[in-house]
C-alpha cells in the first residue's frame, strides 16, 4: 500500500527540517492521544522512538527508527507496531528562501491476524485526515514562529 501527501509551508527548508527533528513535534502534529515512552530530544539517523497511539480504548504501540536524516528530509521505519511493515519518507523540498513543500510518502504492508489487520486498515483509511491535520498544524506552528 502506498500513500502520498503534499503541502506547502511559509518557512525555510532549514526551519522545517529543524521542526521535524524535534521529538516534541510528533506529539504537536498528531491529532489522536499519544504517549511517548522513548525519544531523544533531537532526532538523528539511528534514533529510535517508542510511543503509543490511542484509538479509543485501544493502545497501538509503535517502535520506529529514524534513518537518512538530512536537510532534505528523513525516513522513519517501523521496527514493531500496528503494520506488517511501515516506511515513511518525509521530504522537505525548498521552493524558495521562505517556502518549503513537505512531501510525505508512506509505504506499508498489512499485518497478519484478523484484529491487527482490521486495526491497520482502519488506521490506513484515516491517513488523508491525519496528514491534512499534520499539514495544518505544521503550517500553524511554523508560520506563527516566523511571524
């Protein structure tokens, strides 16, 4: 399965990369309740993050590794979690000194097991809303910071 989402933000590529490198940004741009169990303050290649997303009363535990960090973006790869496999490339494309396009590409595989598969499909169905929210929050936070 593959999902792609793009949005533009009035912020430099450096500001966008710095924002996403902060572990606190994940919580700030996630609309559902989440608890972070482990994350370094600044994410770099090799960093690991452990967090729990809550789908109503159901906890979805996730363990991911950050790879290929650069000004142009980074990858997060699921080590364990709700999907059979998950690879999310965050691309930060400089359009000019004050505008960056954020282009997310997520490739995932469904897990085995009926309940896990149903939960993963439910999460996948919500991806357009999740990423629309992330775009809105990222713009709001970065453009407020630039003002």
